[in-house]
């Protein structure tokens, strides 16, 4: 579609586009039908946003266990609940906000009862006082950019859907990396999987 041999009366939604997935702030994408967070997992992606709050990624069972990444009032929060209470690593962008038209790099590592959050090269750590509570027993969908009404999320505090663009989402466990293909999502609502509006120069 990006380079057709011929086209007739076909307009583009955006003046300029770039590779990525665009979330319009009303929906979500169901990326994986069933995922066990377990002891250790690493999640990396890039995002750009125009909203100070929104769900980035979430997986939760219907009890209290889950993992969530979200922006809340300008801060990026990485939450994990292994069943003994929520642990949170919090990143506040210094002197600037995430709504700056730039791409931001995120790596979120769950290492048993410890969390590492690296945003644009800056590392924040957090850990649970309960070292024996180290596994997150989910067997549930991974939602990106939001989640459906009526689905419980133990590790989120906002219900706002993400507005902006995301790309290069990778989830690594036990040295196996899953590249999440947004265009192959199981459910898509309010999401354009293959293009992002580029910032006007």
C-alpha cells in the first residue's frame, strides 16, 4: 500500500506518515490472547504522545496479580503485583513532558520482586519488601493502549486510553523475544496499526 504501482482518487489520512501504530485515544489493541508474566520479563518499546495520561500496556488476572505500564499526569509508571501488593517504579521527565512530539524509549524489566524502568536512558528501580512473592501468575490477554470495559486490571491506576504512536514493542522472557505485530492483533479498536501521523516539520 505504501508504494502502489498506480492509484486513483486515494487520499492519505495524514499529510505525512511514518512507521508505527497510531492510537486515537478511544480504544485498545489486544496483542496476545494469554500470557504468563511469571518470574522475569522484559518489555521494550518506543512511544510518542499528545496526552498526559494513558494506558501503555497491561496484563492482569482477575485476582490481584498483574503488570501495567501507564502515563498518569505526565509521569510514566511501571507497576507489578505478584499477589503481595503493588510495586511501582515511577519516572518523571525532568523539566519537559512526554508531550513534546519526540519518540521516547522505554525498557521495563521485572526481575522477580524487583523492577527496573529505563526511560530515555535514565534508570529507576523499585522492589517489594516481600522477596518471596516473586512470580506473577497471569494467564491473560496483553492489552496495549487501553483495555475493554469490564476487564479488571490489577496493575493500573488510569482507565484513559493512550493517544499517540507506538513502535518496536518487544517482550522478552528466558532469552526468547516476541516482536509484537500490531497489524496481527486479535482485537483492534481506535487503532491504525501500520502508520503514524508524522510531526509537521
